């Protein structure tokens, strides 16, 4: 293979990679998700005692995450997002509602404390894991792990020991497999009462990510064919 072809191939790979890595920041600022219905997972019956003296939290909660149904601004398509609560102070409202959430990259926790890229990347992994599993115990473990990562001083005592085991496993997995923090979307209510993270960014960003992955895959296949041709 000529040096020029190799250079072009590297440029193509770099452009494809940039499409993936940069997709999570360009479209966040102008998107709004308008929620019409919200619910927690009905299969969850466990409760967790949450205590964090630093921010004055002492409450019982269901660590099941939430499902937000609505549409993105400028789109008539109705979608349901599986989301993880990333704050300990929000009011969680179920049923019909009219609530708008601004989509943006994660930068702080709900108390306004700056989160490190490591924390955000680990939380992003948990959001992906949460969406990909149907195991309610694992979902609860993922939710509690987000709180544990975001608020290092928090105490989480679950009524189900299996959830505590899932929490500890989720923390290990998140530490080993953090994702690019720029690709972790956060949904913050316009009334500043609650915020969530999700594995699913808004449509334009998701499309760019898929395009980037497709370009990388095409480049790798092209390079493989060329390698075989010269073998």
C-alpha cells in the first residue's frame, strides 16, 4: 500500500472517530425534551434509605430509575427514555405531567458541585447498562451506583441485600469501563427541580454517533481488504 493511501486512510479513520467523540457536545445546548408522562418501574418493590449529611438528605426512595415519555423540541415523535436520577434532592412525580427538560452535557451534580470526567464517564457506563438490562435488581444497583459515584459521602442501605450486591458489582464495572464523558446526556428540568442522565442523547446527536461508528467500521473493513490483497 502506498504511503499516500495509508495517510488518507488514517485521515478517514480520524474523521470518523471525531464524529463519534465530538457528537455528544454539538447538539446538546439547543434541545428540549417535553415530558407528558413519567413512571417508575412497576416491578420494583425495594426501598433504600439514603443519608448524606453534607447536603442534608435523609429519605427513603425507590432506586428503580424512571421512564419519561414525551417528545424532543421540533419533533412529533413520541419516545420513552429510560433515565437514572442523578440528584438526591429532586421531587419525583409520576403520572400525567407537563414538564420540560433541557438537554446538555453533565458538568455538575444537582447541588452544583463540579463532577470530574472520571465520575461522569462512570455514570455514563451505568446509564448504558441500565438501559440494556431487564433485571430489576441490576437496574436498582445501577441507580444506587450513580448516587454513590456522584455523592462520595452518601450512605445507601437497601431493603434487599441482592441490590447491595448489584450496587457493588456496578461500581466495579463502571470503574473498569467508563465511557467518553462528552457523550453522557443530562436532562435538567426547566424549573430546576430535578435532573436525570440517560444512555440516549437527542436524535441529531444519536444520528451523528451512528454515522461515526459506521465510518469507523467501513474504514476498518477497507483496511482489512487491502491487507489481504497485499498478503
